[in-house]
């Protein structure tokens, strides 16, 4: 069993054998989507969330193990490593405790205590700790020599040594750490010289703010830290200092006699100095980093969940689409796409002021709909979106064309990217942006994977959190979404293919090159002819790639090629072909799965196979719905308290949901206004891009804030 299996199992409350099986698969190079979908027997049916948690714990423990090796070597080189100390280090898996053990041995800069030791004052410090001297000043006279000029300097040096010992003592650190954990308060104050500046106003809520650290939410902490980084705020974290000092004093050895008062007083002064100068700043830094890490993790979790919902938004499917990037002065850029998303035509129309060629624009749009057999229209939700929607509604009145408003967050980033230049080298950024809008309607997942997730507009404080962690989590989310939907091997872009289990950018590029040179793939097995795509990568990716119309219908399903023989046996036992088995419900219901159980394949895999045969290649995403904002409500000035309006959820945070109601400024439905019941997590009530009804409860025009409520509304 893996040396970390039991530890991870205990932390995550998962059976050790399932953890061990998961770790073995991770060590073999298997991806999380592959393990969750095709190796259920070895993991006990763990889902992606639990496998991801195991993977995260595994990486952390491996890092701690590396740290232990460094610590053991450093202490060993000092010839201070005892068997007891080595055993303690090896048995410790909490980073803070490990660092506490190491602290007295860690190489450090030349401290005041180190200077005092060099001056020969350590014996004096020991005398003070023993508290046997009735006259410590008299005892200190023996140490006045060399750089120690007087008794006061000698006693101060001895106190410096004691202060450092207190700050490095494990029990002292745990005492102060416990106080921080229980009662630390985070305080935010405005920098006086900045409080009247325009850039400071967005942090006005935190000009004089304090609350218990344990209750400080992720978004508030990140907001304060951003204000601190911009030089607007000063942040501190502190427990009850007096209580901490008293606890540390009580941990001192008891005085052996009544005459030791002067020693006791010097000791207590050293303890107080050690706490304020060394121990408190050290633990405050620790909790600053820990609270930031926890806030980062929560913000990243919310961002990843929003990204998942966005990527899994309902697709229109393969329809002929008109994409419109709306605008006033520069006009609306219009593109026409075929059912595969290829650009057929583009032009600019000017239906709005100041040009106002509305009649000409109407004729051109109607002509394009006719010439290119347009089935749906996608309008970007940026500037002039409402006006363009109204124009299009008038233009297509009586025509069987669906109209949708599409988020254009990140479209400008895509249009100026290397990816867009490679796709459309001869077109300008406005055409590329309109194409992106049209394609997002057809298949949000396939189009959005081309854009850095941080530019899609569904996160908060994404530039303030740990960027390495953020990228890792978002990449994992994209991979999870891509593999849960499946990818058409013959139409997928390199950017979409790179997120398929086991591929990555290089192999994705090789697949696209092979497809260009040899034509469409006829079978999954043909993947093995792609340069550098060997058996290991094939095993990881094959089940997630689809080939519609393939000779073998299983090539268009989530059934893994390793299980084809099982399905063929099932079909043979029913006296039919695989295609017949897929199309005949009665024959599938007649299958006794227990007959096909082996040492390698159990009921979980067989059950998945049977479910897939019922609806092979089924897209798990929902169907898209049309939406229209309230007529006559186009700016913040049109809003009145009490109005009930339709809206679209554009972003979800821990404190509520932002909703677009068509006035070019999203409103906030605070978590307390999401429902008539207590809501712990907004995702329990709303989803990204959900169509909702809201009530206007406040409009703060000065700060540009709209407060909304969903209470009592469906």
C-alpha cells in the first residue's frame, strides 16, 4: 500500500483501499476524468471531486516529505539529530508543527540573541531562568567584559536570549497560535493621505473595519488585501495581546523561593519582549498567509464552479448562425456561419445613430438570412446590445429565426489572440469577435476553451489569488467539462482536443495535422497512426472522442474500446449485432450483467456500458432557451424601486448573484435576497445564465450599484 494511503484516507474519510487504488492510478499517469469514468472497480466508484481531493492531498504530502528530507539533512549536518528528534519529524505531517520543531535548528540571520551568545551571556540567561539569584545585577557583574560594557547590557543580552527561546519554544508557539485561531481580529484602516482619492472610494467600506478573522469571508479578505496592495489600506491581525502574554508568563518555571522576585521580573520582561518583537509577528505572518490561502481556495472554488456552469451552458447545436457584434458609431459587425462554424460572409451595418442607415441595414440583414439560410441569430451583450436586439426583432418579424443574446466577455481577448490570427489571418479583430459570438451560441464549450478563463468574466479577484493554483484548478475544470461532454474527433479544434484526457497541446496538434493530411477519422483505432500517440495516450483519450457515423457505432459512444468485446459478447448472446442492441430496448433489458463480471470488469463498469448503449453519445447539456429583457427598461435611470423584471444570472459569488437586467449595469441579488429561506450557498438557488425574475429594491446611482431581490419570485 502507498505510504500516504492511510493518512489521506483518514483525512478525507475514504476507505484506505480505494485511496490506495486511486494513488496507484495517478502514479501510472492516469487522468482524473479517465479514473472516474473507466476505473471504478479500482477506486470503489469515487467521483471526480473525491479523486481530485485525493490528488491534492497526495501532492501536499509529497511536498511535506521533501521538506522533511531537507530538515533532517540540515539538522544532521549540525550533528544535533537524535533518534527521538528524527522519529518525531518523521511522524509529523502538519507543516506548522514541522516548522516549529525545526525552528531552533534553522539557519538564521545574526539575531540579537546570537550576538548575546557570542558575548558569553548564555550562562547568565540560564541563571535568570533558574530564578535562584536574589540579586541578578550582582550576578551579571561577572559578565561585564569585552563588548559587554555594563550590567544593564549584560542583563539585556540575557533577556534577548530568553526572548528568542520563548519565541522558538513549541508550546509557546502553540499557545499563541491557539489564541490567534480562537480570537484573532482582522483590522483595516485607511491610509489618511489616500482616503479622499478617487481610487480609494471602492474600498470605502474598509476604511475603519474590524471583525473576527474566523468569520471574515473570502471576498472581504481579498478586497482588503487588494486595498493593502494598492497602498490604500493598512491591515493587521491580532489576538488579545495581554491574554497571550499572561499565558506565556504562566508557562514559565515557578519561582523556587520568595527572594527570586527580581529574576522573575526580568524573565517576564523577556517573555513580553519575545512575544511582541518575535513571536506575535511570526504567528501573525503565518495567519496572514493561511487566511490568504484559505480565501484564495474559496475564491478559486467559486470561480471554477462558475466556469463549469459557463462551459456546460446549453448549446444551440449545428445550425447556420448569424453573429452580430453590436455598436453605435462603428456600426454592427455581422458574420454568417455554416453549421460547422465556418465563416461564409461578413459585413458591417449601421442601424443606429449617428449614421442611422436603418432601412439599408434591414434590407442587408434580410438578404443575408435568405442567402445563407440563417436559422438563428446571436447578438453580443455589450454596447448597443439592447438597441440591436430591438432592431433585429423588427427585422425578422414573421421570419422563422430564433434570436439570442450571448455574453461577449473575452471575445475581444480572443479576437486579438494568436489563436484567432491563425484561424482568420485575413480578417480584422471585429470580424473575429463576431465569429466568436456566433460560435458561442452554437457550442459554448468548443469556443470558450480558446480563451484564458480569467478573461471570461465569471470570477472575482482572479488577479489577486495564487495564480499557479488558479491555473491548475481552472485547467482541471476545463478538462472535466470537455471530457464529460465528449469531443467530435473529426471537427474539434486543436484547442478543444488539448483538454481531452491524455492528449495535451502537442498530441492535439498532431491529430489536427493528421486529419488535415489524411481526411476524417473512420475509427478510434486509427488514432494509433497519429505520430507520437502511443498505447498509453490512446487508452486515456479514446473513450472521450466521438466519431458520428462511424462503421462501429461504439466509436460514437462513451464505451471505451477496451470494452468493445464485452458489448460484442452481449450482442452475440442476444443473437443480434451491436447496432441492433443499441436500437432495441427489449434486447438490452434482457441482458444479465452478472454473466459478464470478471476479475477486471465489475458491475460498475458494466452498468455504465448499458446506460451508454441506451443513448450513445448523448450530450449531457441542457437545451437552450430564448430570452428577452423588459421593454422600455434600457438604462439605470429607467429603474424604480419595486419594479419586477426578467434577468440573466451573469456571475455567482459567495455573497450572492449578479443579474443582467438590460441596463448596462448588472444588479446584485444579495444572498439574503435569493429566497424566502436561509441560503448557505447561492449555487443551491441559481445557476450561471439562468433566466430569473427579480425585484428592484434599491438604486445607488452615485456608486453605480443596483440591489435586487428574488424573494417571492419564480
